[in-house]
C-alpha cells in the first residue's frame, strides 16, 4: 500500500521500519499522518510478519517536530478534543502492540513527536536530537499524553518543569533523566537501531511478548501482584516450544533457533 505522509517497509529479518515522511514540515503530525500510521498498525496486527517495529523521521532535522500547528486555527474546542483523542488512541495502540517498538529519534522530538516516542517501548536517539514539550509557548498543554507518560518516565517534578518551561533538552540529558535508552552518533543511529531490532527479532517472540506484557501490566500494580503476574507468565513461557529449544541449545552449546508457539 502506498502512503502520502509515511514510508513503511519490512526488512527480511522481520523488522518493520516506519518513517514519517514530511520533511518540509519537520514531519509534523496532521490528522492524515495519524490515520496512515494507524493503517500500518492494522497491517502489522493482521499479517503478524513484523517482529519488531522501528519508528523514525525523514531527513536530518527532525524525528517529529510536533503536531501540525497550521491546523490549529481551523479547530474549535470540540475539534481540538477530537484531535487529541485521535492522537491518544493511536499512541495507545503503539504502546499496546505485542511486539517491541523502538523510537529512532534522529532530530527534534517535540510536542507530539516526544509524545509518540514515549509511547514506544524505548528510545534510541542521535547525539543531535532534542526533546521537549513546548506547548506552553502556544498557551496550551500537551494533548497526546505528554503530561502523563512524561511524569511516569522521568518523575512528577521533572515532568512539571519540562512542560511548564517548554525547555528543549539534549539527547544526553534525556538519557540522564531516563527518557532515552541509548545515544548514538547521528551518522550511525539508524544502522545501530536496526542492528538491535534485528537481534530482538531473532529472540524468542513468546518471551519478548511476555516480557512486554508483564512489565506494562505489572508497573501499575503493587509489587506483590506484579511478581505474581510474573510467576504465572514464567510458568506459561516454560512450556513453550521456544523454552524447550532455548534450554536444549544452551545444554548443547549451540545457538537457539526460536520459532515461537506453544505446546500443551
């Protein structure tokens, strides 16, 4: 399927690469772009051939510089709510995909771009990347989940500071506060990200999906309940074909050949 505002390709190793492709607008998110990303998620869920999804932006300047502000003057309060709701629904879908989703942040990740990155499982950033929630400078607040995910990732006080000041921070500072997982030189960012994504695609998909679900569900519960969830899920993965293959490969001193699936 062809898209106007994004590029989507699936590599031979099962890694999907989604590129927001509006470089003249610094890859700003308008309603059509949100719809096209949503369509890609439909394809991923239906075909189940993508084992890891990487999201990045076209060009060297921006990952996603925010929502498309040129759309704002056309909106009344109800339309603004519906736009925020559309973005939030999409970002929840990204967050809830059973496969790993990596944000490959190659430049500005501001406003909606920062919010999209935070909905991914983790963020790899260029050493030239900048992060921020600058909506305060427009007299508004984040609308795609920024106040909520940022506070959960970096803590309440730091989230308030970033949202209230609209300050942009470097990739290194974003890493220091726990927003970014790794920082790479700009020229090698995509290559390094795809290399890690490819390695994840070769691991047990049963275990990968279980890890994502247990962490995401457990973080919202008390420690004892989270550990109970972990124990139950550990037991389920224990009887998978992947677990049998992984243990056998370890004992036989060879690399495992994971294929996914469960046995009774």
